[in-house]
C-alpha cells in the first residue's frame, strides 16, 4: 500500500461508505481530533513504560487506543452508510466507567481543582484529556449537523474522565502530590 495517493491534493477526502468532503468538514474535524487523542495516549504510554503502574494501566490504554480507531472509523462513516467496522456501543462506555471506578478507588478524594502536570506520563495523559474534550466538542458539532452514532459523544465524555483519573493515578503511583490550583 502506498502512503501517498494524491486523491486528497485538492483539499477533499473520501468517507467510508462513499462520498467525499472537504478536509475541514466537521466530520473530518471530529475524527481527526479523535486521532490526535489517540496519538497523545500513545505518547503517554511511551512515557509510562517501566514506571510504577505500567503493567496495570498500559493494557487499558492499549484497549482504548484500539477503540479510538473504531470510533474514528465510526465518525468517518456517514450515519446512513453501512459501517466498515463495528460502531462504538454502550458496552465500550461501561468498560470506561468500570476502569474509572477501579482506578479512582485508589486515589485520595479530590477536594480542589488541580493543575495538570506531574510525571511526564501524567502530563501526557492530561494533554490527551484536553484533546479528547476538543474531540467531544467537534463530535457534538457534527451531531448537530448530520446523523452520528449517539454513543460517540458519550464515549468521548467518559474517556476524558478516565484520562483525568488515569493522570492522577499515575502521579499517585509515583508518590507525587497534586498541584492544587490557587487563584492568582
């Protein structure tokens, strides 16, 4: 398979299920931002390798990266087209909720806003969280204009919650205190 096809040189791209749209179309913005989220999770995984908690968190992050590929394909498929891969379902959301609950039980209660940061892996997870929030906003925008899978927005919302908990958990595993936000 060639890396370059030249089919998008005029600023448009193909969708799964047929049709072409401009590369700045809300559908492309949505799944492109999902792809960015996936990349930042990959960066976090690379930073986490060999660190405390790696063996427990890494398989969850790997599964999420695979699910984000499914979500990207889901968003690249117009609502009336036959999906190329399975669409995101409620079971994906429940798995995220279970992971949130599992990791959160090991954390001290959150009583203040915290600043993103800490270990390089936790900081990367915070970046992934904020990009995920943008993916959610882009998907909400798309859903307002075209039919989309209603589970997509919920999945992204829950994923950003998981990434927040995961960042806190990574710092906790490393023995780092959280930086509490104080008004300037």
